[in-house]
C-alpha cells in the first residue's frame, strides 16, 4: 500500500530531482535511437532499476552529508560565539569580576550544602542490607518514653514472633578499656552484640571473620572484632594480630576479625548508643539463661525485613507481639499505667537521620534563595550591560542576523559566564565544606564525610547550566527585540532605556528583597530562640566546674565494695588538687546524653491507676551537689556514712516533692526506688530540679541514690575550682593514675562545655541561616544600589531640568531614595507572605518564640528599609551633582 508524506526534507527533494534527471537523460538517449516516447521512457525506467531502493540509499547518503554539514556549521558558529563571548567578557572586566563573584557565591553555597545532603541523606551506608534494616522499640507515647530499648526477654519474644523479618539482632553499649601494645590505657566504645549481628547488617570482615553461632556462649572463649580505625590507630594495621589476644577490661580477648574502613556500626547515634564502635564483643546471654527482668530495657534490636515484606506485614507482626504481651503479662503491658504501650519498628535511615533531614532541607532551600538572589543580580547586570549594546544588536539584526541567532549568542555569553563562575563556585564549596565540618554540632550523622566528589561536581555543573539559563534568558529576550530605528532614536536622545526595562529591573530587585527578608526573618527568629535557650536556668552552676569520666573493669573491680572503695579514694585524691574547692561525682551527668528512668513506689500511697510514680534516676557521691552547684533546698547532702550496710536513703528534687507531697514535709518520707521489693529508702534531702536532658526539656521528677550504696562501676567526677577548670586536666588524670595506672580517663571537659554541646545544634542552625541571610542582604543591597545608580543615569535629563528650574538637592535625593523604598516595600510585602507560608517548617526549630513573631518581623523590616535607604543614598547624592547645562546640551 503506498504511503504518502505531506512534507519532504531537503535531501529527499534533491534526490528526487537527481533521479528524475537521470531517467530523463536515458529517455532522450533511447528517443535518439528511434524508439517511441512511451517505449523510450519504459526502457529508461527498466534500465535504471528499482527506483524506491535507489531513492532510499541516495536519501540516506544525502541526509548524512547534510547532517555533517549542519554539524560543522553549528560547531563553527558555536566556536565563533564562544570566542566572541570570551572577548566581550575580557573587555568588560569590572562587569565580569562582579558577575563571576556573585555566581561563585551562589553556586558555591548550593554545592556545599548539597555535599552535606549527599553525605548525610543520599550516600548509602557501608553494609549491604542498609535499606532493609529496621530498629525495634517499646513506645509509651510520652516524653522520654516514645522510644525505649527492649529488655532481653522482650527481645527473644519479638525475635520469635516477627515473621516479616529474616533475622533480628541486638546490641548494647558496654564500657571497655584496652591496655598494652606499648600504648597508654584507652577507653573504647564497645558494643556487646548477638552473634548474628554482622549477618543482619550484611557486613563481612576485611581481615579474619565475624561472629558465628556458638561465639559468646557462657564460659566460652572471649572473642573480639576490631574496627579498622582502632586496628590502624593502636595496632599499626598489623595483620598478624588476627588470632592473638589483646587485653580488654583487664582480661584477654582473642582478635578474630577486623572490619572494613568506615564501618563502625552504630556509625551514627542510635537510641542511647551514641558513639561509633571501636570493638564488638559477642553476647553471652540466651533465651534459656536470661533473667526474666523486663524492666532492664537496655537492648537495641535491629531486624532485617524480608525482601517481599510490606509495611502492612510488619504492622501485623507488631500487632501479634502487642496482643501476646498483653495477654501473657497483663500487669506490665495491659494495665492503665501502660495503656499507651505498643511496639514500633522504624527504618534505620529514619532513626539515624530523620531528625536532621528537615534541617538540611531547610538549609537547601535557604541556599537556593541565595542562588536566586545572585541570579537576579547578574540578570540586572546583563540588562544594564545590554542597554549599552543596543545599537550593536540593532545593527546585527538589520544586517540579517535572525532573532534566534542573537538569542543563542546572548545565552552562550551567559553560559560561559556561569561556567567560569561554577568553577570558582566549586572552589568556594570546598572551603565551605571544611568550615561546615568544623562548625558541626556533633550530632549530624556522617557530616565529617562530606566532600566535593563526583556526584557533587555533577550537581555543580547542573546548577551552573541552570543558572546560566536563568540569568541569560530574560536579558536575551529583551535585547533580541531591539529595532534599528528605536535604537538610533534612543541613542540620539542620550540613553532612555524605556519603561519596560526599568520595570523589569525593579521587579527583579523587589524579588531579591523578598527572598532576603525570608532569610533574615529566619535568622532573627533562630537568634531569639537561641538567646531564650541560653537564658534558661539549668538548675546547676556550670562555671568553675570540671568533669571527667572513668569506668572500672569488672575483672579487677568485681564487687560493690571494691568499686565504692576506689571512688572514695579517688574523691579524696581530687580534693587535694590545688585550686579544687569542692569535689563530688555522679552517674549519669546532667546533659551528657546518658541517663535512666523508671517507676518507684511511695510508702503508704496506693498505686495510681492512671499515672504511676515515675522518675529520672542518678547515683551521687557525697559533695556532688555543692561541686556542681545544685542548691539543697531542704534536709542534707549524702555523707560518707551513707554506705552499704547502713540505712538506705535517697535525695529527691523539688518537682517530686511537690508532685507527691504537696502540703507535707518530704524529709522522712519513704520510697522504694532501687531496693528490693518491699524495702524502702528514706528521703533525707530535697534539691533544686535540674534539666538533665537538654535546656528546653524540663524533664520529670528526679531521685538521687547514694553512690556508695549503689556503685555503678562508672562515674563522672565533678570538681569545682577557684582557677580555670581546663587547667586541671593533667591533675585530674594524675589523681586516677595514683590509684590505677591502667585506668583511662576520658570526657575531660568543663560543665560550660557540656552545656554548649547540648545546644550546639541550635547554634549551628542559627549560624548557618544567619550567614546565608547576611550574604542575601549584601546581594540585595548591591542590587538596589545598581538599580538606583542605573535610574539616576537614565533620568539624568529629567534631574537636570529639575535642578535648572530651581529644584532643591534634598528633593532630588528624596526622589531617588523614595523609589528605592517603594521597591523595598514591595519586596517586604512578598517576603512577609513567604515567611508566613514557611512558618510551619521554621516553627519546629524554635523555642519560646513563635514563627509569626511580630517583633522580629518588624525589626527585620526596619533593618531592610534602612539598608535600602543607605544603598540609595549614594546614587541620590550623585544625582544632585548633575550639571543642568551639560545634561541639556547633551540632550
């Protein structure tokens, strides 16, 4: 069936013409031989052969030749455009420097933030099953208890019930000390893990092997797997270490494997597991020999979901777990006290980076605003520069250059500009990444691994190309509309660019002001929030207090008596340090990220079916409250007599006393907090409430146990000094070495440093948005200055006439400043609306400040209007120096 075309390409037409010519020549030859015309034409077609095949072959050859010619022409024109663009930029050096600097700032800031997002959110962790891993928790849906670890019995029950998982492993942090190999004693971040831990992760050893079934059994061999970082740092990457014993916690452990570089799971904070691992030790507990204590919730459980398992399957399994627990143990899981309890499963990605994801995306939006402001500034520069090239464009159009050709030339110039700006932006990004990693608050996972890698370079290239199109398209469209007559007429009148161009510039600057306002409002709100955090009274006095952490190995300190005796001697040694005025100790230290809480009973008070007594716990040495500066409101401090074998006592805080003994004296009341069931401790003191987790969290009631009656094995010693706390570091180490030279000391820091670390995230957020806001403000003010300078130039004739007719200099200055304020007011209106639209996102990062705070909005608006006035004052002052006669003569 014949096919029809409604159009044919140039090569096809040429081939048809050529074929028709050949047939016509053959026909004439046969006519000359005496054939009839019909016979000659038929003979010519027969002699020529199958025409469609020949046409197809010739058309293909012709199309290829045509494509080569067009490609060569395009490349030649592109080369010409590039040479012309480079020559033009070289001639306009001031414009080029300003534009390149602006683009470098915008592209560099975006590339730096993307490198962080890539490292934190996009880069896959170094284990095969990362995308299938989920973390299992108990949840009571209340502050401090929304995600709690599992107890060992809970772990074994969950492992037997969750059929949507291939396998479930568990781990818990454990204090560890390594000695020997010629190095000093070193505290390690150690984790006790189930033997299937690395199989669940999907991680293999770089040297040796990982754990397998049978490792870690009671009375079995003591085994350990090392991180690559520890193996390299302490053991010099010695491969012969595999199979040898090292001393951990004063006991020999055989090294069976070394993990690959970069794998230190938990690489990021996971529940109460805060530090990347140095070593892993196989667990010695099993389902048969585990004590049935479901209150000791210290296991972080992690499951590897089956390939086909859906969220619905996991919810079904969790429902089965919940139903089983409530049915078999109703007193613990089905009582009104535990009415909100249920098990939950969270993806590993959400658990580790979920908290920082909104912040990073907010930073990404902020730097995008900076890039847009930079684009508008450069676009305004291109419009300004284009007005000086009006005659050039008009002449080129008059000489036959098409509008598309001119558009391509102008876009090529802007793309060349942004390409060089992008290269500079990558250099800026490398510097900014270093700054970001040094400023990091310490709780942004994988931030230290941020770098300008291949994917980041591709991102920078894409941003540069998009930036080139953004800054070049509008000026190119405007310039390509230039007409010869209009250009000559405008030139003769001196330089009136037309209202359209002026309005475009004003709109671009107005949008710059709006975007800058959004960033400034964000910075102002975060600054006020941070100031509010700084003003919170934590309940203790941080200045002049120094702390250090020690942990005793159980192999040598294997009894409560030995632990208590060691820390009593350590406290005596610390008291002799010159400059030490008060000495104490506690575990856990307020705001250290550690802690435990639990239920307790009050003597003579029936159980509250709606809300049973619950408190935060700590074990304190005598003198601790004075050393850290917690006022004793009522009663007494712990003393050396509060030791094992004496009357059991506790100290409570004001919040607990107020909540449970509102109109009574708390001293002498009795609670069952840490003793055996039915055994009560006597309240001997009431102290001020302390914010133990973070400044913005008030926390719950608090109970302090005497450390000498409840030795923990680890402690934070606290020394209040009359000298600078940081000068005591060596003396604190010396006090420990006098008692045990193999005991490492860590976390030597002042309480002021502890406080700063706990608000480091808020400080980082404030600094980041603040720096971007300052950059945006500078760029917006530069844009305003440029527009007003341009306005003065364009209205020189009008200003000259005003001055010639007796106009006052102050009126002329006000004329220019007023125009700047009108542009700024338009930007303020748009920026305020945008800030309100984003208030829901920003509000989650604020403390005691509303995202719609009118005082902040008003002060930022005044700041921006002041900057606009200052930016316009220079051009306004220059306008008053216009010589009327010269302007009129030029006109």
